[in-house]
C-alpha cells in the first residue's frame, strides 16, 4: 500500500528547525525521550494512522479495504501507548510542549476522520 511519508526526513527537519527554540529539549535525557517519541511516531504510529488518512483523502479506502483492516489494530495499539503516557503526563517529553508533541500531533489530530474512534483515548 502506498504511504505518503515513511522516512525520517521529518524528524531531521524538526530537529534542525527547533534547535535553539522553546520546542527543542533542554537536556540530553529529555532529548533522548523526544527522539524516542519521534521514532515511535515513524515506526509504530505513522505506518498505521497515516495510511488510513492517506487512503481516505485520496478516495482509495475501498480499494485498500483489506489492507486497512490489518492496520487498524496496530493503529489502536499506537494510540493506546500514547493514551497511557498522556493519562499521567501533560506532554510527551518533560513538562512542556516540544517537537515530540508536534511530531505526534499531525496524524493523530485527523485519526478520527479516518475511522479511529478517538473517544476511546480521552487523554490524547
């Protein structure tokens, strides 16, 4: 199934553009956490959540119906990981909004439009 974006280019761009701003991490441990969440987005979130969005936006949801069914459970798993973290933390990294939050927001924000029931994950 085609996917609109599967490289770590976005991570590198966010890292580069946020350096020296309030969205960048303030210490190495926080930075490691931010990178962990950004790689989670690339490999455990984006392949499942973004694929749905792409197929719905391009009108290919029916064409890829069976493939999407296989991606729905891992998509909910990814949302569950995020939900579990956000149930006890206001942000993904540290005590403020960082590139980790920005990276996970984009596709999650539209997951409901792609068939994911976001009422199951109220902390998100």
